[in-house]
C-alpha cells in the first residue's frame, strides 16, 4: 500500500488524471476486442487487488496475492489466488479465473481443469466472464452450470464494460508511466484516492466469494 502520509500535489493529481483520461480514450474503441484478452484483464485486476493487501473489504482481510501451483498443470488457466482471512474461519485461498472464451470447446476444456481447482490448494474459485455470455443458461457449455453448482462451489462474477475499462486503464497508465512523466507512487496514490478497491463493486463481489 502507498503510505497514507504521501499526498499528491494538485499538479501531480492533474497529471495522473490526464494520463487516465488519455488511456481511457485510447482503450474505449477497442473495448469489445479487449474483453477477450485474458492476460491483460488478469494483470490489471491483480494490480488493483494488490493495492488492497493489508486491508479488509466486504469483511474479508486480504493477506497476500500469489501464483497458482503447480504452474505446469494449471497452464495459466487460473490466473492467480488471493489469500484471505474471513471471520470465524481459517485462511481461505481464493482462485481467480478470467474466462472470456466464447468457443464452447475451449470453455469445456477449461472447465475440465477448473473442476479440480482444489488440487491447486484452492478453497474457492471465482470465475469472471462477460455478463452476456452467462445470461441464458440454455446457451452455456454444459460444464459451466456444474462448475457453479452448490456441490462444487464455484462463483460467477459478471465482467462489465465499465469495470473492464477501469482495470485496463490502470494497467495502461502504469505501463506508459514514463511517457506520461509519472512515478509508480503517484499512480498508486491517485488510484487509492479516486478509485480505491474498497469502493469497487467488482472487488466487493470477488471477495464475497471467499465467504461462501
């Protein structure tokens, strides 16, 4: 977390705000294509969640964020895990999986591995997918209802365009920070002041999965 004692000057805050506006403007026309970019979405979401390490959100304390092991068997499917502490329970290892694929065969192949998520040391699995791909159960690959059944315990969070743009803009501003003449501390502080994880409905929904 950025030190609470660090304060952005009005000029620095304006510079970061301008950088976000520029990156959002660039990203917006490409949003329909970007929603299928699993790696970028996962990287942006990990970045946003990393700002909440050491904080309690939705009654869940975020202890750390880690990779998925063994990585070879996972093959990058489950993107990362959030290690949480939930009141009156032991430590919860929450797997985060971005699943933007539309090809039923790809989804079925992914679900085959997702159904054994406990083999990766996970207690819960949070699946993020475009909302319009989950609205009609009749059109879902057969494996998805099974994955989200109470017996398995997977949980679906709809990935909305607004949240997607926020996540990708954060990632892009960090990536182009030298171009915008910004520092990492400036960007982190700005995000914590303007779009902190604690105020995000998406982050709240993800962390609520740890309580199931």
